[in-house]
């Protein structure tokens, strides 16, 4: 059963923040509501570009996610900092999840759609219809730092972000998924550095800034891996942010995702990030990690098997390219990959056994 931490809300001794520290941030899903000054946003969009709809299993085939990784996920400890989750959702009800609320404003409601989608993508029950996760046997530590204001805005607390990181360090997670974007914030930067100092790899959404070039945080901080989103035809997400902070591409457009009360079609770099988080978690399990920040070996493992998209070499749209989770190459031409990564739409799978459902 899903374990909800008995400690509940982390009440702080003081809820009086300087105005400069009361930062509204949004999850990296995009509705599209422009973030307030200094804010973070869910990196997702409920009005996506036209693209073929994919289930999580179909998206997993795009990165050639091996079925063996399901079993290899046992014993992994994954962290996420996001909105709330619905622990009773069929994809999560029987999973090993510890959830904690770090908000100071506990009188406000908790947004749960985005967090539920990200959690299910990471550790969704492999026996749940349509919502099987990439690492279903991993233990997930889910930290909520978001509230829904009475006017509908999603508000995040940067001090809660720091408290969440402290907790995830105590829980000894190996990687933290942060499907959030926003402007540079010293509290977020300090928390990221603290996680890195404890040898934890942080994966973030690259951002949904409508194709504008710029640096979205926390993905733009040194040592953070930032994921952008592509659709089923390997085209960049229309709303994806561009910039030198983009490290890798992963599926994130028109995905059939879990939501707090069922499922819906969602898009955004929010949902590309968990694919990269899962790949990092498996790479850490296979190759270990070094203390003191991002292990260059893990970065090299993933970049060494990425498929170049767009301009030759690393670029500001796709970064190193589409992550590939099998240890041999198909070549860089994405159209040549289509027949192998979407077997139910093309000619069937090739290479190692992929994550599928009979």
C-alpha cells in the first residue's frame, strides 16, 4: 500500500517571509499561464500541439526502455519535488511511496494532477491499465511544495523546496526529479548545490517558454540535467524552451497520463524529465556514483547513447539528442528509428526485448 508519511505537513517555526522570498512558482506543465516574477511553473500543457497520442509504454519504446529495467528498479530510491499526488489512484495505490507536504500555507488546497502524473510515470503499477511506470518496483519519496490559491494560481514555496531537498537527502535517494521551471532563485540554487554535494543527481524539466531561447531554472543550474520534450515523430515540443541548458530530449508530447481522478492527455517538458530520471537511476545502479555532485560518468553514459536530432552535435533545441536506453546504436536518423520504437504503428520491435504489454 502507498505509505503516506505520518509527519504530514512540515510546519515551520516562522511563516513570515521577506517579500523577495515569497516566490510564486509553477509546475513545468503549461496551460499556458505566464509565471509571476521569480516564479516556477509545472512544465506541461493541456492544449498540446497536434501529434499522435502515446501511452507510456509506447513512449518507453521511443527510448528503447528494456523490460529488464522493470525488475532492476527494485531497491532504487527516487525523489521528486512537485505538487501533491493521489495515493488512491490505481497506478499508485499499491506502490511503495512516501509522500510529505512541506508547505507553510496549509490552509490552501493541494494541486494533485501534475504530481500524480509524474509519480505514475516514474513508479506506476505495472499491472495498472495504461499507467505502468518506468520503475514500478522503486521506492518513491514525493515532496509537495505547491498550493492552489483561491484565485486558481499554483503557488510554490522556495523554502519548502529546500526543506524537501533536506528530507530527500535524509532518505538517501540517488536522483531527484524536478518537473518545474522558473527564474533564478538563490534558495533553489542553494538547495540544488546541497543535493549535489551529497552525490544526488538532479533532473529537471527544460521549460515551456514557447520556443523562446533563455535559461530556465533549476534546469540551468550547473550539474542539473535538463530534459526537453519531443513527440511521437521526434519533433520538438512547440512550447519547449531553448537554450544551452538543454541536455537531452525524451518523449513528452500528447502522452496519456494518470491524473488525480483518472487520466488525461498531457504534454510538456515536465513529462520528459521522468524518462531521463529513470535512465539516470538505472545508470547509477549499473555504474555507481561519486560524491560531490553530478557524476560525469553517468552523463557520459547517457550522452554516449543519445540519438542526435536537429543540427549535428549538441544544440540548444535537443541538447545531446534523444536518450537511448539500450547499449547499441541505431544511427542518428530519427525516421529510421520509427519502425523500431513504435512497433504497433510500424513494423514491430527490433533489438533487445522492450517494455511491452501482452
